[in-house]
């Protein structure tokens, strides 16, 4: 026998639909945020260190490690820098 849904039943159905809709929206927002994060190069650059580690070269005479760009003479007469 067909029974007319009572008010609590209707409310329950509406609540279930609302929860499903809310969950769907939440997933969509999460997906969009993730896509924007991957698309935006500025956000990607944030994960990288501001200054890349410089190549170091060792002075054969004094044995000191100096950055390859901006090497200074250590003062010894036969220093290559
Ligand atoms: Zn040197």
C-alpha cells in the first residue's frame, strides 16, 4: 500500500540532498584551488629557494672554497683568483 510521506520523511530527504550538494560543492572548490595552484607559476616559485645554491670552486693554492661567481684573490702571489 502506498503511504504519503510524512513531514519528518520529507525533511530527512531534503537534509540528505543538502548534505550531498554541500559535499559536491566542497569537492569542486578544492579541485579548483588545486588547479589554480598548479597553474600559477608564482605559487610554484614559492616552493623553490629564493637563491639557488652557487657553484663553489676551491682555490688550488690556499684551499679555500669560494663562489664561482665573485671569487676573490686570497692575497697569495700564485692564487688563481
Ligand atoms: Zn687563493
